[in-house]
C-alpha cells in the first residue's frame, strides 16, 4: 500500500516536473527563439496609424472666382436598434422620405435591417439620396431629428449625420465640360479634375503612435509624423462672365433649333487663352448621377468631335491665296458651277444658278464654292493647298491642355481631282475639330501666328507658395503679318456687307467684325449627302482692327437645316456684343458720336475731351465711356468715381486712356501694371499718388511695392517687347516644304 502511494507520488511529481520543463522550454522558445516575431506582433497591436487627409486643390477662373473646391458634406445614417426600441420607425421612414426623396420601401429595409441572428443592426448609411448631402439639407435633417427628440423626450432617435468632404461646383453647369467632376468616392472621372488629378489630389499625411489596449496613447510613444501635402490650386484662363454669356446664348439657340448639339469656344487670339468653352446638352457636376441614362452629355465635342467643316474652312484657302499673291479681289469669274479636269460632274455653288459674272471679293462675301475651287485647286494647286492645311495645324492636335483631344484628318487621295478640289471649300476628305478651327482663325487674327491653345493660366503650390504661369506658345508663323491683315479685311466684308455678305447676321453695331459662315451638308452614310441634315457654323473675331476675342459656333443639325449665317451668326453676335463691353473695348464712333459701320472711316476719340465722371457710380461711368467709345481703366473696388485722370475737359491724346479711381488714393491697391507702357503706368501711379522708380525702357515687365518714409513706393522694371508685340516664345521656323455636297454660308 505504502509502495503504491510512493509510486503514485513519484508519477505525479514526475508529471509536474515534466510539465514545468515543457513550460520553461516553451517560454524560452517564445521569449528567446521567437522574440523578434512576437515583438513585432505586439508592436503592431500597440501601433496605430491616423491618416491626415490632404486638401484637394481649388480650381478658379482667371479672376479668382472659385469653380471647384472641397466643402463639408454630410451622410445620413440610421440606427435600426434604437429606432426599434423607441418604436418610431414609421415616423422616421416618412420624415426621411419627405426630406431626402428616397422611396419609403427602401427606407423601411434600412430602418428595419437585422443580422443573420435576427438582431437589429446598429448603423446603416442612406445611399444615395442621403450620401454626402449639402449643409442646407443636413440642417433640415437635424431639425427633423430635434423634433423627434422633443416629441419623445429622448436624446437618441436613431438618426445621425457623419461629417465628410465632397467636391462642390458652386456655379453648377458653368464650364462643366472643362472642369469634369469627381464622384462621391472622390475619384476624378473626366475633364481637368481627371487630367490634373495627381496634382490636385495631393498626398495624404500620416501619424504613427502607440497606445494601450484601451486606445490611450502610451507615455513613451514613439510618434512618427508625415505631414499632408495639399493639392495644387489651378487658375484657369476661363472668364466666368464670358462663359455665362456663351452658355446663355447657346441655350436660346438650343431651344429654338433643337439640334443634336451646340459647341462654342472663345479665345484671346493674341495668346490663345481660352476665355470660354461649352457644349450643349450639358450637365451639372454636382448631380452627375442624374445623367446616367444619357452619357452623351459628358462628351466634349470641342476637342473630341471630327467633322466636315464646310465653308468656315475656306479661310485656309483664302489665306494661302493671299500669301502667295494669287488673290485679286477685283478679278472676275463665272459663278454657279465649275468643271475640273478628271471629274465628270460639275461642282456647284449653294445657289446652283449662280450670281453671274462676279468678282472674287464678292465670291468670298457670298461664300461661292466656285471661287474657292479656282483659288485653291486651280491657282494654289493641291500640293500648296495641302501645305497650308498642314501649316494651319489641321493634321495634328493643337496641344490644348484638356484630356482626350483628337486630331483632324485631311487626306485626299493623290491625283483624285474631286477630292482635292472640294477640300478648298471644306468638303470631302477633310475632317477637323472645333478647337482646330478656332486656332486657325486666331492665326489670321493675331498676325499669322499659329499658337497652342490653353486653359491653365497658372498653378500654385499651397505648400510652398510657388506659382507657375503658363506662357503663350507660338508653333509657327503660318502667313506674314501683312497677309493676315489683308485676309482679315476680306473676312470683315463677309460680315459688313449687309446686302451680299453671308455673315451679315453677325454684324455688331459699333464694332468691326471679321468672320466666315459655314453650312456643311452631312453625309448620308451611303456615299452621298443628306440635304436635310447640316452642320451650321460661324467663325470670327472682333474687333477686326485690334482683335480681342475669337469665337467659333457650331450647331449640329439645327431644325429645318438652317444655314450657318442665320443660325450660328446670331449666337456669335450675342456673345461678342456682350463680351466686348465687358472687356472694356470701346465702340468705334464717327465724328458726330454715332456708331460707325464695319469698314467705314472712323474718327478717333483723340479729338475729344475727357468727360466728367467724378461723382457718378462706376456702373454709370463704365456704360457711358463704352457707349461713347472712350478707352478707360478702373482702379479700386469702390462703387463710385472719386477722381479721374486726365481731369474733365482735358483734350485727350491719340489712344489715351481715362483712369477712374473708385477709392481714396491711400486706400486703393496698386493694380497689376505688367504689359503696360511707361506712360500708362505713370498715369495710373500718379492718380494713386505713390512714389515711382523706373528701370529700363519699353513696357512694364516687373513691379515691386515697398514703403519709404511712410509712403508707398512702386518700382517698375521695363523691357522692350519682341517682334510679335508681346513676350511670347516662338519656336524655330519650319521649312516650306462620291459626289461632294454643296456648301455655303
């Protein structure tokens, strides 16, 4: 018995010893042999990472008006467990349905949601109607929640709001095809938002820290901080006011003609800064999801649609003929139809019976196809004409800083007489984009320079404050300045001749307009043309003698096949007649003060005295000076004119500006004088009564403000301008190297 007890004791003791040895070995194995593994696992449990969200960059227009920015957003959530406990499900469903517009059946599923065990869930987001809503709607949800709290004497109703961020476009549809949009997950989908997404989104920061099991930060926490890099802010060349003029004029035409689409682009032809660009139909980027059934509204025709341009393409033929000294405006030809060697059928004018024996200038004004076949096919010849087509940039993208641009395509079959002849008036084997058309016309307006269009004016890194400005870029000199001026004078008569000019509907009283109409009959898909479907357009610039704005209007399939002159011309007129006064361009007036006609002799405002504007509101003064044809500039942001320079009744020198001060001189900020002549800069600064220091000769390229003895001092640095009249880089010169449909204005 004793022996058995001893053996049992020995066995139990052995087991305990063995267990202890195993435990010691295990502890040794974990703490010593696997020390690194378990230490890393522990650190991962202690360590936490907090993401510091980078701010997405703002997008502004040229004047600093915000077009896209991040704003607070709110997501509505419901707690089914609490709602069930309070017994207010029906009230919650009805109230949120009235506020958010979400169907009651879908709300019921969210409010009564349960897990697999039949227990009510705790938090459900209301998507999409309650997802990232704006503050106004969020306030209404809060008010509804407060009413429930008061009614049921509770602090918890099961309704809540999560504060987030979303992209907001304060001007709605304005410039939608330029801006694009980001979806509710913050992903950039199209437009500049997508094209410059990497720069706009920035880089999120991170904070690494250590905490205990309850999430409390450890006293000896080894923190690592990586700051967020906020996204780049972008300032566009777009002017919101001009963009609004464009979209309002388009809307009227869209309602009148009910076309498939309308596209309008406006630019400063001297720099190719895009002042406005729009397509219709359009969309509101704040509500992009509402257009899912019609994805075509997101398509940017301005840079992505290629089509036969019709008669607006005749500007290339005309410019080439002028440059080669082949265009004689007084020479005559027989209009109506023309036969070309190697093609059995005649080519016709839009008016097939013709206008009789007319001059080439009248042929331009009437948009005669016969005139342009003679100029382009017979005089220039196919090879030289195609060279000008290439030089004007129609076989390559313009390089505009927008995503998805395609190139035009002008590729007639060699030795095919009809294909090479019809190119001269914009039909057949000629496909162009709207942005190419505007860029080519701008080359005529600015003295022959083909330039790269752009919508980015400058970018600013908010982390460093560094600003990068987009410089205008000249691709090549296509035609001489003299040829451009002469070509422009003929295009001006297309508009100014109110009897024969196809562009007469674009005539603007008091402003000289140059332009060209186009009515391109569309292919029927079977090798012919459908005369009931046209693409109507107008391409022009103003003022013709000193271009400030170039505009292209194209209307795809207007009702009743209305031509370019009658349909697109008035759209151009409405936009430009509003834009020029807004830009401060005075009307041309005759000696008796009445508006001058397009090409008539004019008397400059140099013979007049400065009117008295002191005491008038800025709006009254601005309207008066524009109507009377005075050149002027405003200084300050006040509502009325407190002083002016030159003083009232002072005889104005040729081209002299009137400066209006709307604030006391010691309060007004110094305007940006870069690009101004020394005389103009001195006039402004004398008006503001500040000290002036001048270095160099020519035009103002830099200005610096400082204070000396309590008085503002402005230092001006002047530099001469280049041969093109502005500080624009110029690339090295390049070496010179199937029955078509009718077209007309």
